[in-house]
């Protein structure tokens, strides 16, 4: 029995789909690597005056982006082709539609986030109360802001904006 395939939107070429096991690894391994990085770096960053979420932003740059790009480059070399032939479904979205999608996602995410914030705190208190404050990524965002200097908070927000809003999604 042949492996399932998918058609490329770019060239009509047929590529083999990967297995369920590979799908699980490709989805879970980056998160596990980010967790290891976060656990190692968050206390150091807190020691120099940054909230724990800064470790997540650094993990995006130091772990997630290199892992994702590295895997794509590996696949391109393995198949003797370019990244353009590995990354499929790259048709541009019309500018008006893109702006509408971004605005709707931002507004929708903000509304849903605000509505679910009480649930977030309930889950955190009941299931994750054992996590030390130094590893709580909301510490410094929702509470404990006064512990961090304005300069470090500004650095964190600007770096987070660049990494989490621009660079990360482009690579993703």
C-alpha cells in the first residue's frame, strides 16, 4: 500500500505525507526543547531583573526558530531542492483580506482572552499552584509588575513585540 500524498499548490508536484509518529514529534519536540530552555534561563533572567516571559521570547529566538528553519533546510537538502519547493501553499492573500483577518484575529483573541481570564486563574490555582512564581509567565504581566524596572519592562515588551508578533509568525 502506497503512502498518502499531497499535491503542491505551487508546482503540481506530489510529496509524501509523514507518519502520525513524525507529526507528533514535530509538534511536541519544539515545546519540550522550549521548556528545557525556559527552566534553565528563567531564573537567570529574573536575577537580572526580567519577568519570566522574557525567557519564552528568548526561547523563540534561540530554540523554536532555529529548530523550524533547521528542519526545513534539512528537508530541502535531503530532497535536493530549495526551501521554496519544501514550503507549500504560499499563495499571497489579498491585502484587504489580510488586514481584515489580522483585525478580526486580534479583536477576537482579545475578547476571548478577556472572557477566559477567570478560567485561566482558576486552572492555574487549582492545577498549577505548585509552579514557583519564578516560572509563572504571567508574573510581571498581570501581577508583580512593580518588582521589575521600567527599563527592563520596556525592553521585554519591545523584544516580545518583535519576536512574538513579527519574527515568530513569519517563520512559523
